[in-house]
C-alpha cells in the first residue's frame, strides 16, 4: 500500500463527502455540472477528474478542495470529515 492512501486504499477522504453533497444539491448537480462550476473558479477539472476524486482514485490539492467547498457552499472541514 502507498503511504499516502487511506486504509481502504483511497487517495483522499473527501471524495465520498463531495459526492454525497453534490447529489443532495437542488436541483440535482451532475459531475459535469460541478466541473463546469469549478472551471468558473479557475480550476481546470473535467467530469473525469470529478469522478476519480469521488471514487478516491485521485488526490485532491488544497487549492482544489477550497474551490470545491466554495462551489458546494460548505466548509472544507465538512469535506474532510471522516464518515465511519
């Protein structure tokens, strides 16, 4: 196992929360719509990057995490909260 992965083998702890919050948004927000909104913030993320983040296959930078929190209108703490 790589040193920077969680015990479950994921590359981040925020992906599950990002997915949950994205799906709770009204109206429903797709991965593509989230990527489009992030691009307005200057983040060069596409739908595939969002999918990899949510599935835990991709690391998330602090800059990306801050932009995601702003787009989803939640704090960074909510995104990194570990759900067990």
